[in-house]
C-alpha cells in the first residue's frame, strides 16, 4: 500500500525563460529512458496519465519524472493517496500544497484565499465547508503565480484513491492549463489488460503511457538490488511467474528464497499469501462454477473450452464470460483459454486445497488426449508410490525427449522417480540418471548435477556410478579441465565394460581437445572408437570418430579428418545420430572454402534437430553458422544468428564462451569495433575460466581482428599482442588448421601497420611452412599480408603483384569479405604509388562489396581510403610516406629519440632504425637534422591507421 509522500518543491536555480520539457526531454537526466519519454510527452501534451497493474513500476516512473524535473529547476508538487484517504475531503490538495511558499497563497485575493486556507485546514471557514468554486479558482491562481517563477509539475501517484473534492480541483485546473508552465502527471492502478477509469479527472488531450513489463535482464537487476539471489531453476520460475512485474518478482523471489521450489506444484510457483490476496481480489466475487473453471484452466497445460467441459465444467463459456468481466481470464475465437497474467494462474492454483487440486488433475487425466499429459495429471492426482504409474511416466518422459521437449521430459522423469517404490532402489537410480540426462538437454545444470551426485553417493552399482560421472561430465560444459578425476575414477569402475570405457575415453578426448593436448586427444578418441566397436555401440563409435575428425582437422591433418568423418557418417546412416556429424562436416567444408555447402547444411540442421539436440549442440550449430555467414559475406545474418545463439545460451543460464565468441565475431565484421572488443574480451575471460584453449584461440583472434579493423593505432598494437598469443597457443597445441593460419596472416598485417615489417616476415615464413595443404583463402590471406609487407619495405611493384595474385585467387571462391580486404589493401598500395584511377576503381569495388555484405568496418575503411585518392600529395618527385613512416617522421621532426619513438608507437628500436635508414636513402640525406629539414618541405598527408 503506497505511503503518502510530499515531495520537495524547491527548484534548483529556476530560469523562467527556459522550457524544461522541450529542452530537456532528451537530455539524459540519469533517470532512464522511460522518464525521458514521460518528460517528452509532458512537453507535447501538458498532461500525462501513467497506468498499469500494481507493482509494474508506475511510482518508480513518476519518481524519476519528478527527480528529473527538479534537476531542471521545476517546482514539483506531489501527493500519493492511499485507499483510506479517498473519504477525506481535500486531503490530496493538502498534500499537494504542503510546501507551496506561504507568500504565494498570501498574495491571492481575500475570498479565494480564505476558501483555500479553509480547504487546507489552515483556518476555520464559515459553516466549516469551503466554497468549492472559490477553492478551484484559488488553486489555479496560486499555481499560475508559482509558475511565474519556475515551471510547475503536479504529480498524483494513485489517482484511483484521490478524494473527490481534490480530484474535482485537479480536473478544473487541467482544463485551464495554458502556456503558464504548468504540467500534470497522474498514475492510475488498473487490472491486467484493463483501460484506465479516471481519465475524466485528467486534462483534455492528456497523453497516456501504459507502463510495459520489464525485460528479464531488468527483472534480474531488480532482484539483485533487493538482495535476492536465487538458484537458476528458481530464478526462471520467478521470472516466468512475475511476467515482467518487478513488485511481483520481488515478492515471489523473497518467498522462493526461503522455501525453494516444491517438488510437485503442477509446474507453478507458490505465491505468498499477501501477493495472492492482491492478485485474486477480482476473483472473490466470482461464482463457485467460475472459480472451478479457472482452477481447471490453471491446472491444464493448454486449456480450451472443450477440455474444461470434459473435465466437469458444466457451462465453460458462461464461466469464462464471468471471469472475463472480472478481468481474470478470457477465451479467444479458437476456444483457447488464457489467464490474464502468470501470477494469477499460479495464485489460483495455489489457493486451492490439495484435495481440490488432486480432483482436478484426476479429471484432466481422463480428459486429455496426449499420453504424456495424461500421465502427468495422473501422477499429480495420485501422489503415492506406484510402479505402474512410474513406468508410464518414464515412457512419457522419453517420448517428450524424442519430440524435442526437454523441460517436459525433466518434469515427467522427476515424477517417475518420486513414484518409483523405495523397495526398488536400482530402478529408482536408473530413472534419476535419465532425469539428469534430460536436465542436461534442457540446460538445467544444477538439477542434473544434483541427480548425478545423489546416485554417486548412494549407489552400490559400479555401472550407475560411471553413468553418474558421465552426467556430471556433460554438465561441466566447456570447463572439462578440472574434471580429470571423474574420468579416472570412472575408468576404474568401468573396467571390463567396453561400452562405459568408450564413453569415458571419449570424454578424455574432448578434455584433451579443449585443453589443447591434440595428440593426447586423438589417442583417446581412437581408443574410444575401438571400445565402442567391441561393445557394438554404434552411437559411441560415431561420437568418437566425430571427435577424432575434429582433432585431426585442428591439427591440419585434413585427409585423416575426412576419413574419420566418412566412417562416422556411414555408421550413422541418417537421423538424429547424424546431427553432430552434419555439423562437423559443415565445419570442414567451411574451412575448405566450400562456404555455401556449409551454410546450407547448418541451416537445414537447425530445424531438423530443434531443441532435442541439447543446448550445447544448438549453440555449437549456431556458432558454426555465424562463422559461415561471415565468410559468405552475409554479415547482417551473422549478427542475427549470433543474437539467437546468445539467447539460447542465456535461457540455459550459461556464460557460454562459444556464444560470446560468435557475438564478437559478428560484431567484428558487421558491427562496431567497440562492441566487438567488449564481447571478445568477455569471450576470452569465459574461455580462460573454463580452461577451454580451443575457444580461447578463437576469442583472442576475434579480439585481434577487431583491433586490426578499428583504425586506431593503439588498438592495432593491442591486436598484435592478442594475435601473438593466438600463435603461441596454436604452437603449444600443435594446431595448424586453416583458421589458425589465417590468423597468422592477420598478425603479419597488424605488424606491417606498426612498421614491424621484419617481424611480419618471420610470422609469414612460419605460416608458409604449414600452407602446402591449405585452401585458397588461406594462401590469399598470406599473399595479402606479404604484399603489404613488400610495399611497406619500399617494393611497391612486388607488393602489387602479390596483392593482385591474392585477389585473383579469391574471386572464384565467392568470399566477399576476404576479397574486400585484399582489394582495399591493393587500392591503398596503388594510391601510394600514385596510380589514382586504378586505386579509385579498386577501392570503389571494395566499398560496394562491403556495403552489400553488411561488413560495416570494412566498408568504412574502404571509403576512408577512397576519400584519400583525390587528396594525395603532389610532391616534386617525392614518394608519399606510408602511415608508419609518416608517424615516425613526425616524431623525429619534433626531436624524439629512437627509443622515445619506439615507446610511443609500441615498436622496437630496431624497427625505428630501419625505417629511418630507408627514409635517409629516399630523401638523399645522412642525418636526422637533414631528414627533419627535408620532411619540413613535404606537405603533410591525412593520418592513416591501416597498413
């Protein structure tokens, strides 16, 4: 229940000539976008009615508006009536005028002043009741006088409880608002889906603003600000039930933090008594028949009018009409029943007795057609242990998993475990392990871990203990580095059971892959495949061969990878067992420059696998598809795919390094450098926390590329550090796959941009040692970096030849992003060689290709180079300086030493010395002083930040 609040009306240095609504509406007052929107509406319409259900944030919004107005020198008069205030005449007016300066009222004419003072209880009036018209005139006059010194804002938070005399005064004033600088902001509580009822007390033409539900991220911030920290499954239930209402979320969160989630609640979160009374107030007047119909609708997963009739509701349409008039529920044209708000559904269900709920579930079990739903209702109707019920529930859980409904599978399996008789402990543990596997599918890691640890702690079955460890390994995600003991202990328990050994050796292979031990990973994968063949387990053999293909591909052994993958595909023979193989085959195609093949297979895999492929598999597919879109020049689609990947990971409560990498990659090529760097840094940290060397490589590469494309010299220097780390990790892993060699080319290009041409040459020589079996795009990227290095070393003809070779190699491959980079580099070198028409044609083509691809950073870079074409320096036979030379020359000109130049530009002293030697030869001088004099006569060119 809101308290009465009287806000400070003292304006901070008001300026009566300033209009705070127009000039400050978008000024960013620090009170959030909704407050700015409200200020803008107040400026346009002079009055604002904010409405929404209890707890949605109306008071917070008005408080933000009031605070923002005060900051701008506005006098704020505020009242917040409570329900009991409605019967007290003029109480709202008393609150509004509590801090109006006395001299304002004293300056009023005698008659209206007396009436107003009587209404404000400052003096007795004739007969004890003030003249209503005189009060209204006095209030309007007082507000106009106050507005003569500062703008005035009247705030009424809870107009539904405002006493009628005060409301009549408010309406009178509102009808007479002119340009006197008076604004009115009103909040009204309305039921879910209802329209405001008190618009007649607002000025004509008042703007209406329905406060929208908060997004889940904002709701989480509300909970954290209130000190409410919840386990992920509980948090999900709170967010789902609160439906975007921060007050509901806080109340539900406090209750759930104390009590947790009940084992069996029909999938609905218990609602605390006070909140239940609030949201069920409209239900109190409903007939018993309507209340029963609502209970059936709340208990059903997909309620319809025919289902309600089958479950014993005599007149479902009439019952729903009654509920709709109360604003609680409604039926649509297709006869589907919808409860207005999730918290109302949970409250209605929780308000029933246990016996009432069991009776409803029993009737629904007989009424629903879907077997899994019938089994669920039967279990909720009969909470006692029963072997037959447990078996039916487990069958329904497996069917739900096959349909791609992992959350339903988890709930049904949990019911099956609890219905399994205690006298059958092994059967109970078997089902608990299956429930843990289903929870992994759904990304419910805490539940899966709890199930596995329970079995591991109590089971005397070695097989069950091994399976429990396998569930825990699934739940570890990318963070396998710290779980070697699970594999080692499992292998001891699994001795002599090849099917279990196959699974454990496969996890050992995955751990080796993620920690960068590629040779060890390949050995474990081969051992896993042999154990699986011995056990006759085709699925385990497929998984082992797929991982082997992945390891060999990363090591640059493309023939071995293709052979392992072909064996796996042959064994799988299509269907769900082939989904991971299709993803692996697409990745190999992507790295072999068959980009469209990869895109097609990945795009077809997503709808085929759906959620039944598991959260991590779905994330892996989306990451691969993001990569494919970038390489295909579909950068806008890459951004959308990466955003979807982020949503999938977030819904599972994962801080997913792969998802963060995908988002960073999409931003690097299709977004902004700042956002790309922010996401890449997060991906690096997440990978380091997981001990995941594979995605640490990729995240560091994305960070390096973002810096390389940024156009900022310091960021290019940082890019060199990131890409050097990529090279070191790759060497340590023994990796030599196409992406890694492409990142070597990026490192060389960044080094050239800093003037470190000798270091760039060393990087390129090392990369070329592995490039014999590499696809055309890798060779083209190495040629691009080599061409830039040659040009930077004063050999532009050789550089142009290499860059043209790179472009010609890329054109038939249909890789627009790679081609844009090469054309931009070639155009830049041609421009510096004073071949303007050639440079213009190349850079125009690069910009057009980049714009079509949505490659924003590359389009901007090509456009910047194109703009320089007509601004090239026309020196008397003097060749234009490269960006690195120009920066070094600039520092030398102002007297910097070689060491100072090196420190300023993040390069070695040796590089500075080499650059100066080239400049001495070019200008025919022998000393720094002579060079500075020669450079003084050269017109300065616009500073460039790319090689």
